[in-house]
C-alpha cells in the first residue's frame, strides 16, 4: 500500500510540473501574440487633429487607414465644425486631409482622403462579421491626446438601439480622444470603431460595428474654410475640446 502511495505522489508531481510548464508556455504565447498584433496594427493608426477657420485647434480624435490610397476612417463627430483637418502617423509625420470621400452620418462614421504617400500606408482588414460576446479585443487611439495608446478588453455585449441597429459594447476604455480608433480582434481585423462611453456608467464603452464600413455612401466633399456640419445621432461624444478640457461628453 505504501508503494502505491509513493507512485501516486510521484505521478501527481509529474502532472503538476506538466501543468505548470503548459500554463507558462500558454501565457508566453499570449504575450507574444499581443505584441505581434500591436506591432502590426500601430502603423495603421493615426491621430486626427481638427482646426477652426481661424486655425484654432478644435478637437483631437483617432482614426486608421482603410485602403492603399491612404483614406482614413474616423467618427463624424471628430471632424464636425472643422475647417482644416490633419492626421499624424506613427512616425510623427503630419498630413492634410483633402476631402471627405464617404460617410454614414447616422452611424457617425466618415472616410477622409489624405495626402500621405502610398508607400507609407499600412491599411487594416475589415471584418465582415460581428464579433462574438467574450471575444478578446484591442483598442487603439489617442485618449486625452496620448497618441498610439493600446487597451485590451472583451466584447461585453451586442446591443440593439432603436432606429439605429446593432452596436458593440466593450470592456476596453473609450476615453475622450479615442473616438475613431480601431477595435481589432486577435487576428488583427477591425471589428469596430471606438465611438463613445456612457458618462457616469461603470466601464460602459461602445463601438460602431465594422461591417458598416463596407457600405458607406460615396460622396465628394472638399475640406474648405466652411465648417463641417455636425451629426446628431450619438448623444455621448468622445472628443477633446481643447478650449474646454472636460469636453462635451462631460469627461
């Protein structure tokens, strides 16, 4: 009986060692996976600065390249009232926005054309499907103007909003300045566009589903000194009003 007990203890120790090794390998792979995805996505993410007709700075938001032409996706509310728009890429270079090429005002999504050279464009793949609840995600952006910030989280829920449709609730923070940034899955695909948070709620952050990006209405609207008209769909906006730090979303 004593011999059996000794064998049992021996095999139990082996199992514990194997599980310990497996856990550490899995954790290392996860860390490597996150690092790889972040390194891949970063060059695609930009900061969006907007200015008034007197060249006064209005807002800071986020965006990302969607095609090889250098077009950028961001939120409509990020560029509203702007007479001039510029983007800042990962290397710190600044590029002007030439025109609006597509939009969906009801979804608060706009596609803008920039003058970035094509050889400097790293665009992201757009997922055609909604993510699943519990999926791991990464959110990239410029919260409070801190450029190229990354936060991780989960898909918390897929909500249905009357007169709008589906919207994605995420646990990763969407702070002022993050609006327009990509929400990506662990395959590096865009599953949503960071849009807003509910002020006063506990970690209630929301993103516009990525499939909407695939059916934007094509337009040709030059950026002029005439301010861009605002859209009024989403009541909680996450941009930074640099003249009034709390911003219009109360943060």
